[in-house]
C-alpha cells in the first residue's frame, strides 16, 4: 500500500472515530436529563381536595425529590369511571390512578382489612398509616399488574336518614330503602332486609337527591358536602365505633415505572407509601370536621345510636369479616394475623 493511500485510510478512520465520539457525547446529556411526565388520573370532581390539593402536592414533592426528572399532570376530567381506575392504568390510559378497593375486591383482598365493619376509628390519617404498615407486613405483592405506590383510608362512613325519623333500630333500618356504598355495606343492608340501591359514591347524588331512597349508609361527613347532599339529609346516627371505613390504592403503570431510574423510584417512594397515605387521611380528617361543624346550620340532627341497635348491627355484620377472612386465606393472606396487626396499629 502506498504511503499516500495509507495516510488517506487513516484520515478516514480518524474522521469516523471523531464522528462516533461526537454522537456519543451528544447523547449523554440527553440520557442524563431524560424526563418522565406522569398522567395522574383523579376520578373525584376536579375541585375536590383529592384532585386540587393532595395529588398536586404529591406531584410537587415528586418533582422536588427527583430534581425535576419526574413531573406530572392531572387531567381536568377522569379518563375512566370509578370502577375502571385500575384497568385504565393497566391499559395505559393513565400512568397513575386511585382506586376504591371495594370495586376491585375480586382482584385484591388485603386492603379490605381496613374495610371490616366496626374495625376502624375516627382518624383517617392513623388508619392510613396502619393500612400501609399492614400491607408491607402481610400483602406487599398483591398488585401484580401495576406498581403499588400507596394505600389510604378515609374518614368513616355513617348512617343518615332522609326523613324526619332518625334510623335507630334494626327494624327501622330494615324498613327503609337505602343507598349503600358497594361492597360490605350493601351486603349488610340486604341481609338486614332493607331495600338497597348501590352505586359508587360519586354517583350517590343522582339517587339520593331524587328521593329514590329514604336513607343512606357509607358516606362520610365531607361527602355530604362534596356531593351536595346535606339539603336531602335530616339526621345522622352516631355509633361508638366506626361502622365502616373505605380504603383506596394508588398505583402506577408498570412500564412507566420501569422507565424511571432506580434512584428516582426510591425517591418517589420516599414521598409516597405511608407519607402520601397520611396526607390523604389528614385532609379527610380536616374535611370531615369541617362538614360536621356545619350540621347545625344545615338543620341536620345528630343522634347517638341506641346501644341495642349498635350491638345488633355489629352482630348482623359479622358475616362480612368471616367472609373476608376466608377469601384472604384463599388468596394466601393470613387474614387473622393481618386484622389483629391492623387493629394493634390503631390502638397504639
């Protein structure tokens, strides 16, 4: 090979190598500053504090702890109805969503530990932390199609009358047509003998405001305000223990989660888990207290439950926990231990 030809060949190689290095260097900043924007769905009304305060605050924290590499937006309207939140994330319609666990009890059993009748307390923040601790201990891997970010419990649902007569006996409850939250409360009401209409909470106004029922069971105080139901509610019956509490799960699409670096995943979990759960619970506590303070002005009477009524309702609802314990066992969860652990967390 001639010297001139050799020099030309080496020159060509140097140019090619330089080009490759330049391309590689150009790509490094892109990879180092890759960003993920999460589409976070919220099925409550846009002005509800879950959509306008808690989730936006959480996204701010995510942006902070990831130095802006992960951000998020909340669509102005839900991309799917309440029962389809899990499916919407599995299908990629949203990256993150919040699901009422009562609507997916055919898929998950663990978080229903916090939904057992007369188990909860009147402190949603404490119940939320207790649920996450129970999840980590007894059913951390139950969500297998998405990555679980958090679980939380809201302020307890209560019993309300839409007539001038408060509901304060099993016979009185059995004689009513009741709107009841789907799941255990609807089952309990049916077992007692009441006529039951059951829809997701966000659809409750359509039934209650039209006079289709004359009582409702399962909404917490803030829901009366959120769903504009106080004008149709005359009284509430207060039990010494929480009749029922509802739990929710927050999760992210698995593929979306996999795109986030391990370091940022860890950072996101540091502001999710029981931290996000407690934020939801604390905000529900505040909203419930505010709603209860307005009962007098709204003309809503508060009646203490007759001890005999409460005892009868506790007995009538025992089948719910028995059924859950059986279902949890079939799902590989030690329900007895999980329930005892959850109660112990609440008692601390």
